[in-house]
């Protein structure tokens, strides 16, 4: 499990194994637009202000993933304990 923090509200939510970031946020009223929910369309791209994403998408280039400043919350997770999201 890891945490995601919403920059605008300061609220932090736990993302357990088996749940996606997008679904946990939706449960808490933080809506991220999604479409494919498989990491291929890019609809859900969200800026990452701090922390290191575990990229599981098939959308970004390797260079884009290496910058760690955006991720796809429909499938991607975190390598750090907390991701701060620009939401
Ligand atoms: Fe398509 Fe996340 S909804 S990449």
C-alpha cells in the first residue's frame, strides 16, 4: 500500500494492493477522468508534484516516465511511500 496526497486539499488517501489510485480517489470524491483504465489512452494523466510513480502504462515514452512528473492513476502505482498529486 502507499499514500496519495491531493495538493489542493492536503488530504491523504491510502491505496491498498488490488485498488487503483483512480478508484480510491473516486471513492473520496476526487474525480480523475478515465477512459481505457488500462494505461493506454492517456485520459487520466495526472501531474505528480512529489514522490516516485511506479509506471504501469503503455502511453508515455521512456523519457517521459523517467521524469516522474506525471503518471496514469488508472494503472500506475508508487515506488515511494507517498505521491503528491496536482489535483
Ligand atoms: Fe486510459 Fe488511464 S484511463 S490511460
